[in-house]
C-alpha cells in the first residue's frame, strides 16, 4: 500500500515540476543551500509560496517527495516501509522534500532520525507548530531557515512583465506605469494568488486570514476565547503602523490580563499575520518598557479586512517598507527598530549591523507641503546628532534629490526605486 501511495506522489511531483513558476531564488543561493547537509527549513505565512520555493530549490536535482497533506499517507505511514518505498520509487535520490510535515504526529523524531542517517532534507509547513520555538528545540543546531514572504514589489513588476532595470522609468509614461503598479501593490499586497487574479483578493484573503486564526491558532493552541482573538486581530489591522502597549490593548478590548494579550499576540506573530517593532534605546530598561509598533505581513489583508473608510497612503507605504526590510534580512529586536528623539520626534526605521547604527529611514508619501518636509528633516537632524549617524534616507512616493539639513545630507528616493532594489539600504 505504501509503495502505491509513493508512486502516486511521484506523479504529483512530476505534475508540479512541469508547471511554470516565477523564479524566487537565484542560482548562487540554490548552490549554497543545496551544498550544506543541514536541514533546509522553509517557513512563512500560509500561501506565500513555500512549496514552490522548495521545488525551485530542487529543480534539476534527483529528489524524493512526500506530501503529508495526504490522509492516505498519514493513515498508512510506517517508517521502514516509507524508506524502502522511497528508495525504490525515487532511485538514487540525493534530497528528500517533506511537504507539510507538521501533519505527521511526532514528525520531529522521524526527521531527526533521517538527519542522523545522512539524508539531505528540505522541509516545508504552514502549521504554527512548525513556525514556533518548538522547532528550534526539536532541531537545535541542525537546520537553516528560509523565510518565504508574499511577492515583493520587484517580483510583482517581473510578474507583470515590466523590466526591473532603472531605464524602465526613464520617461514620464514609463514612470506612470510603474507608479500605477506600485499603487496597486500598496492596496493589494503580494500574495501570489491575488497577484495572479486581483479580482479574488477580498474573498481569498478574508478566507486565508480566517483559516490562519482557526487552524493555526484556535485549534493548535486550544484557544477558547475565540471572539477575543478575532477582536484583537481586527484591532491590530485597524491600527497597523501605530504604537501600542499590551496594557492599552487589555483596556481597549476588555482582556482579563496583560499576560493573555501577550500570549495571543505571540500566536499572531508566530503565524506571520503580524510583526512588531521595538523602540531603539541604549538603556535596556527603556528599550523593554517603550511602546511598540505593529505591522501587518501583507497590505492585502488590510484591504480585505480593515475598517478604513479611505486609504491611508502614508501608512500603507510605511507597512510596505517594513515588510521589504524583513525581506532584506533585517530582524526586529536585533537590527531593526524605530527611534524617538529626546524631543519625541520619531524616526520610522533604524537599521544597524552589530552595534553600529547603519542608517535612519523615514517614510513619507507626500512631502509637497513645506511643513511636512520640515518635520521630516528636523527629526533627521535631531536623531542623527544623538546617534552619530550620517546615512539618512527619506523614502517618498516619487521625489528624488539630495537635501541639506543642517550639517547632514538627506537622500530622497522614490519608493518604486527603493522597493525595486535600485537603491541600497
């Protein structure tokens, strides 16, 4: 029976390999990942493209494939029979792809056993258990993690067959096309299915959001306060890019304790629906006590689920920049923060490498009003002086120039250039 199931999965793998996908990993990265014997753990939000990335990683390789989103395989699973079947069906395979592995009870025991036997493993999964700290405990020191997020703006441009070279925006007409794509991206986000078919966005992303809450949180963690979890997620969607404290949420939504708020927020972080950003402060005590900022993992969720009466372009652009910083491997709490000056002026993003502050970034959709521009420059001057940082970047909708601000130089860059990897962080 097992052998028959594995033959069926061979057919499934071959069908998937024949499909056309937009490339999401370059040859250099492929080589680096494939050459290590460590387990390749591919995580990220549901429906962001984890399985597709795994297939692209293994393209042109001899690999075995098991999809555990298959009740027949789960009901008939037997370690020895599976290993024997894989060896016969996928003769001489060099890699083993385990898709949706979290559906297999005690999967970590089997995975560790395979690893000790020298099997080169690639693992994907969507369940919160595969995204939680339990994974770190189960596979300590044995894996490297690849995080897959929804399409970036650069990928969206490629999907729409627009060249991603700087010369594409050399004329007003070309710039208008790219800005039109960016405006759509600000509203719709980058989940692959919605990029393919924008008409399904609201229904698709509403169902996806609810699916994460139900399957990955309520069921996985046996949460009984269903309504409070939904209220919290809706509150965060309505307040994206804003500051919050756990006590403030407790009072606003009527939670019994701050601990419950923290626990629920942790579930939302683990499943990638939301991410948070802490305030940078050299004093650890102040750093831990300060209010945090909340961001949504994809603007499409905001469009589908929030209660905004009219779009807030500035907040949508800021949320987009935050997610792009995540893609560029900046890690909140380690090297990505927001900052408040002594006079309470805010810098949207502070990025650092090690202990050195690398750059300060402001995001402002519209700087045509002199008062708005002055506010941004004053914040830069004060923060740059306090932090001794001279690399100052202001991401705008479409302005590009250099401005002098006191003894500092502020670089203005259009969002479409920065998001399209035409400008370094």
